[in-house]
């Protein structure tokens, strides 16, 4: 066996080390291809002067090549006394991938902990760039789990969070009301060229679902009363039941729920996506109030279209009731329509339109508010959309109950 080079340090498992032994792992001679039992990578550590070591890398350095551990190389280079600097020679380096980057990165970290300076000049340019990029990305450490607060602390936190949310809601509502008032005084302008497509999206494209649901609601109401009315022999009163209930309350409520799930969610998703893409921040930087530019047109479109869609729902609700009256209760169409004209008054329709206008304002405010409160992540858009639908429906039900009490007090 050839004599060992006194300037060369060998890793444990060298096939050319001073001890020989026929073990594999570090190859001091150049090899173009791996043989059975012999890895395709080559690494040797040579002493340079009295305070430096040269790490020579050759062959294939890929993840699948079962690469050596960086700690072994550093242990070999650091075994000589006085080593303070580490350099590289990669002139005979072959194919490589992230396995080489990981090896060198670990070697640098181990060297820094051992107080050894690492010189990168011998590495390939691409490797140096990737290492520099990796070093600029901070390591995110998992934050420790916050300590659980006592019940009094949790109650105080809940009160503070509720107060903060209430202030945000009041601020948003105040800005929306100020923008709405500025529209009538001429201080706020709406881009009417884009307002038309918004009306089409809110109103016209909702007609198919409104038609279906309105007709089914009329059918359900008439079917629910058909059995009892037939037993009493007053089938004609199905027109009273369907006409008054649909025109006063049910039509507006069904329309509001449909718009909350369709339009309110769309408003939240649109504004949430703009929040994620920092488009709202760009508007603010440009001096354009987001409430006036984004929220006001959507509010106005929903306020205008909700009463019209409610009238449309009332019409098809009565049509659905008429289908049951004609086919199940054996009433003529003329009798049903005549009874509707007699019992349903303009006051009934006005009560429904008042409800629809209030519902439209609440749905627009809830959808736009949740969209503006969206975070900076894609998941925040989904949460904002869900929250907008839930908030709109809850506010709609609460407002419907309050309006029913008010109309009852006013004897309407």
C-alpha cells in the first residue's frame, strides 16, 4: 500500500489512510464512477500551512448518493492543532443538488460553533448564491404556548376585544353614512359607468334563484294551509294566507336571506381579495377613501335592488300559492286572483318594502365590513366570506323581529 501523505488528514473509513483496512467512505483519488461498495462522492481534508485546512470535494453529490455527515469532516479537520480556517476545492465536483447545499450548510454551522472561519471562495458560484439566499431567510422558531389566563383575565380580554370590535363597527358605519350623505351634497362622486354592471350583478343575475325560491315558498305556505282550510270548507282563504304573509314579511325575508348568501358573500370575497393583494392600501396611499370608492357603490346597488327583488319574490310567491289553490283546492284562477286583490292592500306591500330596504342596508354593511376586516392571507378571505353570511342573516332576523314589533305598535 502506498505511503500516506503527511499533509493529508483522512476521515474515519478512508481507503487510503495511514491505517488502511479496506473501509469505504472517503476517497483520496479521483474516481469518475462509483463501484459496488464504493460511494460516488469524494472528500479529502488536507492541511494548508499551520492554521488552515482544505476540504476537497469531487464526484457526485446528490441526495440519493448517501452523502457523509458534515460533523465527521469537521471532526477530522479540527483534529489537527491550530486549525482556524477552512477552505474548499471543488474543481473536480460533478453532479450536485440540494444534498451538497445541505452538507456545506451543516459544515459551516458546525465550523462557526467550533470557532473555525470558513472561506467560500472555492465553492461554485451557484452554490455561493444559494447559501447567501439561505442565510438571508430568518429561521422561524415556534413561539412558546401562551400561559392560560385566569377566568378574570379571560373575561377582561373578552371585554376589551368586544369593545374594540364595536369601535371598528361604529367607525365603519360612520364612514359609510358620511359617504352616503356626501353623495347627496355633491362631495362624493360615483363612477356611474361601473355602477350599471354592479346593478346587473346584484339584481338581474339573482332573478333565477329568486324565481325558484319565491315560487317554492308560495307552494309551501299554500300546502301547509290546504288541509286545514279544506276541513273547514274555507279554501278561498288560501289567498289571504299567501298574499298577506308573502307581501308583508316572507317575501322580504326570503329575498334578504338569498342576497346574504349570494351578494353579501360576494362583496366580502371581493373586498377581502383586494385587501390581500394590498389594493385597498394602494387606494389609501393615493388619497382615495376606500369607503367612498368601494363600499358606497355596493351599498347603493343593494339598497336599490333589494326592494325590487322583494316585489319580484312576492309576485312568484303568490303564483306558487295559486298553483296549489287551482290544483289541490279546486279553486278557479279568477276566484284566487280576485280574492288577492280584495285582501292584499298597498300597506302590506309598503311594509314589505320597508323591511327589504332595511335588510339591504344591513347586508351591504355586513358584507363590506367583513371584507375590509379580512387579513392578509387566503384563509382570511374564506373566513371573511363565512362571517359576512352569518352576520347578515343574524342581523336580518333581528331587524325583522324589531320591525314586526314596531308595525304592531303602530297598528299597521
